[in-house]
C-alpha cells in the first residue's frame, strides 16, 4: 500500500501547511514523498526538507530536483539523532523510526514534538508488532504469503528476514502511541491498519 500511503499523507498535509510553512520528511529515501507533498501543495509557498541517513539516497534525491523545486526542497544527509529541526507545521516519518535503535527513539519523538508549531502535525507510518505472540504469528504468516504471491522465493524471504535482524525493530501500536504521549502529544489517532502496518496522526 505504498502509493496509497503517499496519497493519504499528501491529502492530510493540506490541513496543516500554509504559506511559509516548513515541513520535514524523515527518512526520505528516494525523495518521492517529499516531492509529492510539494506538488500537492504547490499553490502555496512552502519549504520541505528531506532527511536520510544513506548518502546514496540523498544524492539520488538531489538528482531528481529541477528548477521548479529550487529553494523549495532540500535533501540532507543527516542522522536524526543529531540534526536540529527548524520550527515546522508538518513532520512525516514513513517507515523510518522502526530502524532507529530503541534507546534513541524517545529522544527523536521529543525532538519532533518540540520542533512542531502549535497545531502542527506528525504523521507516522510504522511496521508494528502484534499485541501478543498469537497475533504476531498470524501477521507474519500473512505477510510471508503476500511475498510468495508477489513472486519471492522462500529463500529470498528467509534471507531478507536475516538481513534486517537487529536493524528493523518494530514496536507494538501501544508502544508507538506511548512514545508520542511521553513526548507531549495528547491528540493522537490511528489512520490506517493493515496487519503489521499502521499509521498515526498526532497533532500538537
């Protein structure tokens, strides 16, 4: 549901972005979502920063920029643990925080909350664990069947799981909400839920 997620974020962005707004795409990858948000709000004057830890991704994203994005979109090779965020009206994390070591996550949620203006929004998409072992087992099997349907072999599925061991560490829905509440968010709602994939909207 990659494309559907992007479309939903773009629609939601228009509720929070106004002239002179600043927005962030944390873990921007190829920069597509950053550009999608800009295009959806092109009638107003906004500035969007795409941030990624992988230098190759940032270089690729910069190559995709043309004149119409000049001074409107900036891609930055930065670590979320170290970057200082400007005051902003929208911050998006699209399947990114799940790759941050748990001991650093609360500090990042705190940073996000602090940088948002009052009334600003944080949109979080994450892979989540099931609330108990039974649900987790169901989610895992359904996801593996989905991959098989898409043409992946059992060996590829196993190798992928092994490659992200210790790198991808999803938390439960409740744990993600607790992170946001501890950082200061009080208005939080679930946007979408599809087995192990969930999104949230938090408003400061």
